[in-house]
C-alpha cells in the first residue's frame, strides 16, 4: 500500500509562495476565483515525493488500493485531497465503500456514504446505518437518498416496518414509492387510521398519490374530534388526491384556530397600524 500523501498540504505550500510572488496582483475577491483554478492545475503537476502528479498517483492505484488509501488517510489523520475523492467517485469502487460503511469510525462512514451516493448496492448498508447512533445530518441525507429511489428501497423498507424498526422513517420512504403496490397502500392507510399523528400520516397518503386513499381521508375529516390543524392537513391531502370536501365546519372554539386568529390579528399592515 502506498503511503498517504498530504497533497493539500503540499498545495498550500506552493500557494503561499505563489501568493507572495504575486502580492497585490489580485483582490481578495479575485483570489477566491484564482485559488480553485490553481488547485485544479496542481493535479497535473509532478510531485517529486509522490513520484507522480496528484491525479496520476491515484490513477495508478487499483480500486482496492484507493479505498485502502482513503481509510489510511483517516486513520493517520492525513488530510484527504479532492484528487483521491474524485478518483474514487469516477470509478465507483462500490464494494470497497460498502466495507467502509460498516466501520465504527463515523468520519469514514460519512465519506463512504457521500461517495456511494444513491447507488442501490449501498441501500442495505444505509438501512443498517439508520439503526445506528450516527450523526443526524448523515441520517437525514441517507433518508433523502432512499426516498429519492424509494421503489428500489421498497422491499427493505417494508421488511423493516414489519419488524417494527424505525416505523415512521419507513413510512416516509414508502410514501415516495412511485409504483402502485397494494402492500404499500395498505400500510399507509392502516397507519393513517390508527396512528396518533393525523397530519403526518395524511401527508404520507398525499405523497403516495393513490386516489384509493380518499375514502379513508374523507371518513376521518368528518370526525367531530379532529382539531383545526388536522382538518386543514386532511383537506389538503384530499385535494392533492383529486377529491373535495365542502362540508361546513365550526372551529371557532378550537384552541389552534383561536391561536392562529390571534396571530393573524397581530400581523397588521404597518400603515394601517399607524393610522
């Protein structure tokens, strides 16, 4: 395995020399545009300590060596250059990245997840990560990727839901499935009927987009025990699915309605307020 080289550190040294010799040539704003161009050019400059250009150094590696180098960089606290990341990204190296997704080092996991992107091969590992105590931002990114290709994630999401694992997250993913599937519709309707968060589950039905959910929505919106906020979300979901609810309802005594009306009263036009 080749040793990890701090190409970014070497670039910083050359950049310092360049900025010194070109003092006054560029404004601070112009330097913001010049530096990325210099970094890109640096990728094709021969570096004696590497015996190659930064790009060439990584281009000569096998997929396994690239992933191993990434791991080594993190373990030895050597900055990971964009040249290494772009080489891995261009090749995919998905098998190696999957092994890093199982790592206990969150820095490695985050890098591997970013590089694996929306690859369906990474989905099983992504579901496994959702069960772990990982950074909330990374968890949100993973959920977005699964939602973005929910049809490919559907079977795993259904399996996790049936096992009672992260049920709300699974519902969120399932609500983005594009293909019609009786199992998905059944799960979404059942949770809507039995779940406590009516607006959230109504939103899942609206996102799924199957008009066969209209009877369930119309049944619940007619209930006397729903509050004003729930009513508004239900009505929105019904209209999203092409339905209509025209019954008059009186929410004048509803606490949410009263709060909203009070807030609206405070939002007076400044000109009217001053007059």
